[in-house]
């Protein structure tokens, strides 16, 4: 995992938090805030999936060397 990925995830968290507060203070419904959070979660998951794939491939390689 690189620093740029960690920074992108942190920025998404900050932006989602700000958007959530704006929606709540503007009298918006909680469903909109939850929808923004869900979209952010899916975006971060899309970014993290290649790292998880590499991790599992590395683990599989290590297990095959031990066997």
C-alpha cells in the first residue's frame, strides 16, 4: 500500500464527513448522508481491491514454497 492510497482514503473520509455535516445542518434526510457514505465506501473498496489481490497472491506463493 502506498502513501498516495492512504492519503486518498483520508481525503475521502474528510470530504464525506464535511458533506454529511452539511446535509444534516441543511435539514436533509439521513438517507442522503448514508448514501454519500456508501458511495465513499465503494470508491475506497475499488481502490483497495488490487492491494488485497496482491496480498492474497503473495500469501499463496509463500504457502506453496513451504509445502
